[in-house]
C-alpha cells in the first residue's frame, strides 16, 4: 500500500490567513462607511440620500464592520487551534 502525507496544520493555517486577509480589508471599510462614508448612489442621485437612506446605510456599514471583525476573530481562533493539530498525517491510499 502507498501512503499519502497530508499537512493538517498547514490547511488550518491557510484558512486562517485567508480569513485574516479578508477581515483586514472588510473591517476598516465598514468602519469608514460607518463613520464618514456614503454610498455611490449619492453621486448619481438628484439629491443626496434619495436612493439609500442614512438609516439603511448605517445598518449596512454596521453589518460590514461586524462581518469583518468576525472574519478576524475566526482567523485568530483557527491560528490558535492549529497549534493543537499534528503537523502531518499519513494515510494509506
């Protein structure tokens, strides 16, 4: 029988890095939108906040911030959890 070596810890760390990168992009964007940003629809509307209300925009920005922070938290948890996984695992093919 042939054996196959699987890098278990590396899989968890790759997922952690991807979640961390995405969270690092989304969370600051959500914070910017929440504190001072406005939707692109305001550029094309006859008057600002005609298509998207400020309440809707704040709700969207809050969700975006929460989503980004959740991605960062999941990245941190995956990185911490990967320490308990074996570096490699051999299995028969």
